[in-house]
C-alpha cells in the first residue's frame, strides 16, 4: 500500500486526506487552508460538476462549510476513485 505523507515537523507525519465536492461551492474554499494553491489547480470530474481537495490534520473550516462534501478519503481511496469513468476518460488530453 502506498501512502502519501507530508511532514509538518520532525516529530509528526500526517497523512493527506481528500474530499470530493460540487464545483459550485469552490468559492467557499480558503486555499490557504488546503494543499492546492487556487481554483486553477483543481482537477474536475469529466462532466465538470465535481472536484476534490487534499489537506492534512483536522478538516479545515472552509471544507466544513461545504454542503456537498463527501466523506474523507485516504490517498489510496482517492486514487481508486479517480480511475473511474466519472473522473477519467481514455480520450482525455493531458
């Protein structure tokens, strides 16, 4: 199993957590609280209606405020989700 970790200090290693939510709530995100830098860095679902964020530690308040947020996913779980037809198309130009 591959886990993605980020070290915040020399004593604590926190795993990254992921949530999926509706794109119409992107405006609620405080990007200083998450590990993405802006709306431009968010990957969207094939139909453009959903996106996801990653963070560490407790769920940031701007994510808590989302009405459409999913459960928290691990790195392994989000990778599995992103290989589904909702998120990946073999014809998608990367």
